[in-house]
C-alpha cells in the first residue's frame, strides 16, 4: 500500500509544521498493521505508475494543503465555517478485488486513527484557547480529517470489473470440454462402441 505525503506544511507560531510527514511516519512505524501490510512511501507519480502495473493494491494520499487546512481549524478568526481537511484513500481494482478491498479497509483504518492522533495533538495545543474557538472548529478538533475513498486506477467500462480474463478462460474451457465430448462420442460410434 502506498503512502503519499504531498503536504507542503505550514508555519505555526513561528515554527514550520508538516502534519503529513508526521502522519506518514506514524503509519509507517505503526505496529497496528501487525506487519501484514507493506507500506511504501512514494510520490503521486510513482503511485500512478504502480497502479497501472498492478503492483499496488491501494494508497493513502495526504494532500498539499493538509497542514494549512488543519491548523486553520485552531484559528480564532470567525471569517466563516472551517473547512475540514481530507485524507484520500485510493483503491486499485485492477490489482484484484480482494487485495484492493483489504487494502481499502486497512488504509481507511490507518487514516482514521491518524486523524484522531492529530486531533489529540491539536486539542492539547489549543488548551485554554479552545473556548475562544467557533463551535464548529471545536467539534472538528477532536477528529479533524475526513477520509474519502476514490478509485485510483479506474477500470475500463467493458472490462467485466477486472474479470474479463476469467470469463474468457471459462468460455474456452467449456467450449473445449463440449468439443471433446462430441468428438469422443462420434469416434466411439464410428468404431462401434
């Protein structure tokens, strides 16, 4: 499963912060997967290439504006409703539906736990200033990121949902079996059996 950190970071309180690097680092080191998932840190171009080659079952993408969107939730400016940052889970049905489904479940779980971890950090940092925040921002601080699931490598509409090769092989086996039965029956009849 690919891990993409496209986050550019932001300056908060005079310090450069990159929550995307923090999230991808914690997921990569996490023992929650039990070693059953091979997380590969890569960029978006590499993910597209490996999706096309069927080498990845899925990916988690941290967008470029993640840190700035997340830190905007802690701002006291009442210039509108805070926008919830997103973490994108990409699936790859062409690599196999079962592997893609398992990768989707694991990646979604990792993204949700990363969002909760960032929420705890933001809540701790805002401390007493949290009462000054707008109500929507306080609610979003506990679980700041929305997790969206998208198809990272869409299948062709006439591909039988990735099972065209299976259906073709099934037709060949049935045709071969029927042909063999007809030839065997005719041969037995011609020989008098």
